[in-house]
């Protein structure tokens, strides 16, 4: 499972720990750009607090995030997680974390989300969110769409920017991220299957499909991008 760096920096440590200790999930922290988690080849999850969803001013930003995530993933879930409050012995979820006056705003936001292709889930705590993520990841595995362990290794290497190989892999990821319609797993697949950037650029649609197991739509997007929207001379690779 891939977790966006912003989730960890915003206090989701308990959630990540729950995934690792209770569910024994392999959790890798990377920069995902549009979503909070990637749990399958083309399945993403966005995690939002109830208070965040209760602010009308956030709706435009949320709509844009959903639009970008749907452009890159076939399945998109949004988990609305109840806010936590500080108590004497730590943190706990609170039903009153959102002011009653904002409750209607929250409900109307959920209605708007439900009218899109986004699959909506609600959670009482970080622990329950971890359970939901694990169940969703199991569903992906049962349908043969789980993230390959070798691709997870590529993500691990790219996070080590102090290493020459890690820095090179991160450069690959940044360039491939410019291709529209690719999930983060698609990007890792390109990094894994092609030893050089030149080799990827010169590949035919047939080669992209056979080596990366891409659907024809994804292979065509990559092929057209390299031939019509890209100049290899502008890269340091």
C-alpha cells in the first residue's frame, strides 16, 4: 500500500501504525500528488476529516482533487473520517468535533460527492480508517489488482534520494508523472520495465502492452505523449 507523504506529516501516524501492526500490511510513504493512498493498480483513496468537508470554501479544491484523481484511477474512494479531540490521556474521536451549524454543510458536501463516480465511506477514527483501507486492499488482491511487490521496491528505491540510483529513479517518476491518465502504479511499472528512459520513449504500443501489461488506452496515451508532447533533449537523462 502506498501512502502520501502529506498524510504522515498531517498526523496519520496512528493509522499507518495500525496498518503495519494489526494488519501486517507493507506500507510505503511516497509523494502521490493527487490522492492519500493507492491500494491497487488503478484504485486510489482520498482521506478527509469531517471538519474539512464541512467548510464550503473547501469544495472547489476538493472538486479539483477528485477530478485529477479520477483522471488517473478507475476506482476512487473518499473516506470521511471523524475529527479527533485532545483529551487528558491522548486523542479520541468526537461526535461534537464539528459545530452543529456546519453539520448541514457536511451533509450537502456528501450529497455532492455521491453524485460523482466517487465511492464514499465514513469512519469513526484512524483505526477504523485503517480497517477500511485493509479491506479495500484485500478486495484489490482478490481481483488480481494488487500492487506488485517489485513495484513497491521501486517506490522504496526512489524515496532514497541520497543514493545515486534513488535519485535517478525519482527523476524517472517525475517525468512519467507528466503523462496524463497514469496511476502511480503505471508510473512505477514504466520505471521497472525499462532500464533507460530512451528505451521507454522509443517503445511501440505493442511493446508497451506486452512488457507493462497496459491496457491499449494507457499504452496509446504513453505512445502519443512521447511522440507529440515530449522532447527528450529537455531531460537530464
